[in-house]
C-alpha cells in the first residue's frame, strides 16, 4: 500500500482563472523515489504545497484527492494538517538559506518542533539532533548545533534542512529542487545522501524529488512524472520512460540534456516558453511548441494511453528509442 497517493488533483487560482495543476495523479510507496520533472512554471512545486497544506493565499484544490494512509488530506482541519507536518510529512525547500531562521541557532531550529509537538525532552532532542547532523555528514556536529545559518555554507545549510526534516521520522519527504544553487560536487553529495536515506530499511521513507534537471531524476528516481503546464504528459518507471519516451515533450527534454559521451552532439532546444497562465485546456497543452503537432492536437485533449505502467497523453506518440 502506498504511503501517499494523489488522484486527479487540480489546483486553481479562481480570481486569476489560472489552473496551475490539472488532473495530476501519482503515488509514492516506502523505499521509493518518485521524480517529478519539467520546466519552471509547470506546477511541480505547487502540487507538493497542496500535499503539505501550504498552498499560497487564493489557491484551492478544486477536484481530486490526496490520500495518505487511507486519509484524504483535503478533509483535514488546519490543526490536523499541521500535526502531520510535524510527524509524517516533511519538505525540503529550494533555498535552504532562506528557509532557516537567521536569528536562531541550528539546535533551536532542529529541536523546536519535536519538543513542542512530540513532547520530547530538550536533552533527548539535542542528542537526536547531534546524531542526525553526523548522519548527514556534517563534521563536529556538537559545535554546529550552536552555529547560526550565516556561519554555514550552502551545502551545510542543505544538510541541516535534511537533518531537521528527519527529526520527526517522516514517512514522506518532498525534496523541492534540493540541489539548487549548490556546486556540482555538493549536489552529488546531497543526492547521494538522499539515496542512502531511501534505501535504509530503518527509515521506511518515500521521497518525492522535484527537479527541472532530467539527469538528476534519471539517476535517482524509480518512477517519473513529466509535467508540462500543470499536467502530467508522461509517467511510469524511469527506465521505461527515458529509454523509450512516448511524448514529444519528454523527448524534447532529453534532447536538451548534454550528452557527456558525445561532446560534439548537437544540443537541441525547445522553442518558446511554458505558458504563464494555464487555462482549462480543450487541446494538448504542448501543441503550440511541439514539432510533431497536427491539427487534431489543437482540437482535442489526448486520451491517456497505457503501456503497462508507462502512461502518456499524446495523439502522435514517439516510437524511436532515444537512449541506447
């Protein structure tokens, strides 16, 4: 049974007539990494804010369900949702430096929620915080507990954020662009750390990894959801989707990814930009940018096609293999 299951979820800003997420479905089980990939503005982060009960003012889930352990999170009160955020659900945001309070020490920020909501003693919470800092490979964890965020590097702040989320022993961890603004070496270390956490049977953790970098998703995720303009264009096991992409958008993202095996290979680009406002579509949302679009693509919404667990929404799917 999945820890988390989203079914046909749509999110809208009614006053702006902006549908930021449309009919999105996915599930995450223990020991699994689900990757959500797409260009900026495609609704990746907003869908996760809905799971956490942190949608911005004016945004509403207009349809669908968010099920966590047989509960529909959309029916919970604010207090019930807040309780889940301090016990079962955790999220790492894009910029750790801006998410950490500059006026509070690492120790205060790591222990505050478990002392308040899980009723742990301060001594026990500090001991656990020190152990978790060591687990996320921060040197001298006892000293780092007394540091303020500005005294730490970007990579260390990200590790502190991960340790802070692990303080509550979550079942689901949403990592929203966890390597943004980090250098390549630190990015690799953070991703390796997340991989270790999800394979640890003691942790029993499922991870939703959000990224615009399809290479990161390819290396980390068991399953993938390719989002465009608030909709899932393609989804399924990562190997299946990336080896034989059916949707032209997935194929275009792969074509825009540098191939280190062939430095002379032509790097493709996707013409145009994702729409800033997502209307209620009556056609394929990618049709205006798609090199394979035909008149029918601009007239009807493509039905969902199934190839085992591999699904896609396209009238004229790609058949050629892109990755050997």
